[in-house]
């Protein structure tokens, strides 16, 4: 299997080969993703919800991201590893932003970082790219702006947000981003943006015409059934399989059918004679 790099992204835009990205937050899952041929892993700040049980991504810290990213990097050897910059780690000045991005590389062992926003983060993206850290941009529905937006909603449904998306897409390309995630953008608009840009677009809820796709792995493996977003397809039903496994284990211990002889260690039982 070939190791993916930012060049893989560049080449895919030229050849039209679709790019794949999946979130991942830990070592053992990273080892499994590594065998799949998926091009890139995103340590998303969605880990705030999927791994830590927060309501949104705003409580996630740089230390959380470093902790999870380094675990992923130990498990995945082929995909390009991209780590999200969490809330408030790239909005307090250029120097802070470059230093924080740098820690995700030097301590989190990611190959690239991702951050949310368009025109307003243009200078930040450029400075991080100038520091030789590849940046993936993220526009459209940007969850770190939930309070500023007043909720989560599809972007690009009215004249103002359509214009904003075109401006944002141009800005991140000009700033030197190697790719851009389009989250919850109408398919027709995502198609136009994809045609306009020379860098690959990676869609999530942005239709089939993006240059690639990204999904949260618990969503696409069917690990949480309480809420399935419109843009998710469940490629497996691992949640059910896990619950069944836990139940079977519980039952087997309770009824004495586990463990059996084959799970035991033996010894010279004469050692126990006068005990
Ligand atoms: O945090 C995340 O998982 C993401 C993807 C949904 C793109 O940013
Ligand atoms: Na994210």
C-alpha cells in the first residue's frame, strides 16, 4: 500500500481520482483504518462528541487533540494524518496559531492541520503554510461557530451565504490550503466550488461532485443509532454487533459458560497440597 501525502491530494485533483477521508481518534481504530486503503485520517475535534461526550466541539483543547493525534499516528502508517485545530487555538494571533499548529505536528505527529473559516482566517492559513505545515481548510457549516451562527444549519441557501462561500473558497485557496472541506453545502453549489478551485474539495453533506468525501467513523459504521445525519450512509452496523458481544459476554460469565478450560493457565497442583 502506498503512503499518502499532500501530493496524493494534488494528483487526485488532476486525475479525477476520488479522495477518501475518515475520522479516527485512537490507536486500535487507526490500525484498522490503515488496512483499508483510505487516503487520509482526520483527528476531528468531533472527538469532543464522539469520544468525550460533550454537546459540541467548543470544550476540546489543544492537549486533547495532541493526545488523540499521537495515538492515531502510532497506529496508521499509510494515510495522510490531518489534525483539527480546536476552538480558540488559531484566533488569537498569527504567532499563537503557528505555534499551536506546530504542536499538532511535533507532539501530535500529524502531517497537516485543519482549521475552520474562510476570508477571516486567510492570513492565519498563509502563516501556517509558510511554516511548512500543510493546511486543510473547512468552510460551509463550521461547528466551532455554532454560537455565532445561532445553531447548526446548511450554508449556501441564500444569496449572502452563497457569496460568502465563493469568497471563502477563493480565500483559502489563495492562502495556500492544500484542500478544503465543504460541510453541509447544497450539492449544486459544492459542484460549482469544486469546478472553480484548483485544490481538492472534500465533502461531508456536499454531494457526489466534490473531489473526495469525509465521514465520522462512528456514523458510517452505525455505532450510534439515536441520530443519523441526512448525509450519512451506514456502511456497517457495528453498534449492534458490539452490544450483542457485550451481552453474550455478560450472559456467559453469569451462567458459568465462560471461561472454559481452554482459557485457563495450568500449574503443578502438588504445589497446592498443603495449602
Ligand atoms: O471534526 C470533524 O470530524 C470534522 C469533519 C466532520 C470534517 O471536522
Ligand atoms: Na472538526
